C-alpha cells in the first residue's frame, strides 16, 4: 500500500472523509484525487468537493490532481530526536554532497542532522575553510587536519544547537562562500524552502545570499512539507540533494519549476 493510503473499508460520512483526507495529507505530504476516490470508495467528483471544503477551512491547499497539507506549526523536533531519523538517507545525501565540494576555497555547513552527516563524511585529504553556525558540526570538524573551521556566533537555539540572531546574520552578510550546504524542514515547487523558526529562517536566508552556489540538502520526508517561514525560493537554490525515496512525480514537478534535483 502506498504511503498516502487512507484506510477505509466502509462508506464514510463527509466529516469522517475530511478527517481521513487531512490525516493522509499530513502523513504523506500530498494526496491525489483518484487515489483518495479509490481508497474512500467514492467518486472523484466527491473528493473534489471534499477538497474544496477543506481548502475553505484552511486545512489543505488544492493543487493540480490533488492537495497538499497547509503549513505545519507543530513543535519542531530537537537535534537529538532527529539524529536517528532517516539516517541511511542522510548518509547517502552526505556522500553525494561531498562530490560538490570545491577543490579549494570556502564551504558553509548549516546546522542540522543532514549537514552533520556531511561533516562526518569529510574526506581526510580535503583542504578547505569551513564556516558553520552549528556547535555540533564545529566540534566534529575541529580535529580535521585539512580544515580551517570558522564558527558563526550568536545566540544558540537549544532545540537545534544553531547560532541565530543578528550576530549570525551580520557575520554572514560580510562573507563570500563558494558552496553552502543548507538544511530545510520542507520543500515544494510552489513555496520553495521552508523552516518553522523565524530566527533560523533569517540565518538560512543570509546563507543563501552569501554563497555563490547554495545547495539544499534534505531527505525526501521533507517533500511538500510547508513550514511557517520561507527562506528561499526554487530560483534561489542551485541544487537540491535528496534521497531516492523522492518519487518520480515529485522530482518532475520540481524540475518543471527549474529546480535541479539529485536523488542519492
């Protein structure tokens, strides 16, 4: 059964269908009209009416052929909580990201578990200057023989271990980064790159602006997730590196929006 399947073995009343549809959209990141019709034992026209009603209530946002959940505002998981999530995918993303390292110059690593995986995958022979706002990444890279590590200061967000605030954004405005690896809590063709925290969004936006080649690294569970604060549009980002669980349709929609996507 597909990840966006809705379990319905009986005919449901409209409020029950609406609850199932919203839950499926939040679980899978998107739902399709025809799939919902099959799973809920109703016609596609009924599903379209359901989606129209849910959109009026602010529960979903309709797109061609289906719907997306509205921006999520539930509490952001802590860095510790996220370390074990999708770890295999993050390691594959990190291995692919290493291929994007410049032969010399400056690399930026945003705070996050995927970028932490990149830090851990740094080959011993590379010689680069690395800028980061992550306490954990700075600690991992301090003993690397070929890296000069620069810490972007600021107030430390306890939930993520990221330095944020005007100290961080002011410092980034004065930098010229060759390649930046930036994490995202959500990405979609229409809304771009998003994150739930306003302070982290401001820092990520400054990272994008300071880099010649901004690359977003995010596993496929973030696809079609739309968090409260957007820090970049599709056009702002040079490349998205995700994992091979991102389906062909999603990859095609991102490509149609002029986003270069690599699935590791």
